[in-house]
C-alpha cells in the first residue's frame, strides 16, 4: 500500500503536473467535439485503462485528488475536474444563474462525447453532483464513490431541517456572505478550514483554495447545495456505490454520525457505508491510508 505522508509538501509539483495534463485533455475534449464551459478537466493516468472521473467539492481545486491520482494512475485513466470559479479558476458562466444542474448536464455531455462508462468519485458538493449524474443519467456511471456528501445536505443544519423549511435562513445566509466586508470574509477561511480538516498543512491548503475562489460562485454554489434534495431518486438508483463518511471523536458521537448517514441513504439499494475514524470532512487529507484502501478495494 502506498502511503502519502508528504502529500501537502508535494502539492506544488502535483499542481504543475496537473496543469500540463489540463492542456492535453483540452486537446482531447476538442477532438471529441465537446468542450465544457462550466468546468475544466485534467487528463491523467494510463490511456486504455478503465476511466475514473474525480470531482472536488466546494471551493476545491483538482489538487485535492493529487495523492489519489498518483495512486490510481498506473491502472486507470483519470479525468480530474475543477468547477469554474473555484480555487482561482475564472467563473465563466457559473457567475450567474443555477450552477449544479448546468454542471451535471455538461458532465453528462462530456462522458457521452468521450464514449466512456466511468467510475465517478466525488467529494462533498462533488459527491452531490455525482449522485445527480447517476440519478439523471444512469447509463453514464459504472460505480460511485461518495466522499462525505448527503443527498439532502440541509439535514446537517439541525433535527428535522429540510431544504424547504430552511429556505428563509439560507437566503439570509446568502446575502450575509455576499455582503460581508472582504477582510471579514478572508478571516473566516482559516477558521472554516480548521473545522473541515485536522491535518495542519492541509488546513492551509483548504483555506487558500477557498480564499482564491470567486465569492459569488462559492456562496451561490453552497446555498444551491443546501437547497438540493435528491433523496426521492435514491431508490431508483441502481449504481453500485461506496459512501465514505468521517468521524471526529473529539467533537462527534459515533451513534449520532452513523444514524445521520444511515438514514440519509436508507432507500438506496446498492450502497455500502464505511465510516473513517479520526477524520473531518477532508478524509483524503486526514486519513489517506484508510481512504486509499477503501477506494482501491471498491474499484477492484
């Protein structure tokens, strides 16, 4: 098993590699007759091998998958997405209007144009996008790996909370974050990162990624995520799925965390749930060895 204990220190090198790979894939995408306008894709791994699409979460760059890409590259052809407007990438059409449905539509077009039947791995909001793709276009996805995402994220906001009941609060949150002074918004990023990841080096990376994201895209995408509920479509989703979810024993009770995710995915027929202890939201940073082992076993 390859253990990535120096992942953060190698980030710059990996970003350079991924940037070069992006140029290669742009040529490929044009050759296939479809060029995304809502995200970019870096092509990596081994041509001719099974395809894996990796989708990062809110405010994240594709670099969040750098360690996993290095691990999977010998045996898979990788498509590493990055949503426009996140982590320094220009906002493009995501600057206005709904974001998630448009990203799913373009992802379907990308998969179809490429003629592939991939495994799709998504973290957080990327996991929600992956679920939406599998529900709306079931022929697109061979397997799903969902990393700490809920089909109805509003449930995290309190007992009995739903996207409908939280609508006024979510709209108020949107306006507050969009109108927040720039210095306050910037100061908020390290505090949020500390709640999302335990690894100190990764905290800096997560905060920097959020700080370089387009604020309008980031806030609107976050509110969209919280307003989305794909639970009604879970029962009809036949895609084999692995759900990885974290437990931070310093701040959470195992029985409550287990109940949250078990209930959220209760109606999905082919889902396996695996808890990863000693981790916060970014499992791939906090418990990379356990993350690798779970993903590799599921893909095989």
